[in-house]
C-alpha cells in the first residue's frame, strides 16, 4: 500500500518523509489540493522502474520486427571483415 503525505506535511518534515522512503523502500504519494502531485520513490525502486520500461520497449521493438527478413550471421560477419572459426 502506498503511503500518502500532504504537500504541507512534506514541507514541514521533508527529511522525515525522505527517510521513510529510504528506510522502508516504499513509495510516498504527495497530495496537493486533494490531487496526486508527485510520488517519491527510492533510487533503487526508480532504477527498477527504468529497467522495466526499457525491457518493455525492447519487447515492443522485437514484436514489431519479428516478421522482417533476417540476414544470416555469416553475411554480416563477412561485411564487417570478421573471421569465423
């Protein structure tokens, strides 16, 4: 469950809120005028989210290209001047 904090509480206790995110590792949603204004996450959690988005994008590209013609590895290696064993 995501923790909620008002923008006023965040202003008054910024260090405490950030420490909560760091120690518990759980996101904190910041509410301003009854609306979601921001979500604070730990750097570790943010990195995981970035990696997941990159993986999803890679899967999307693979799906888009799955019916494209392929080029044999040997042909590419020859064009690049690579010697195969």
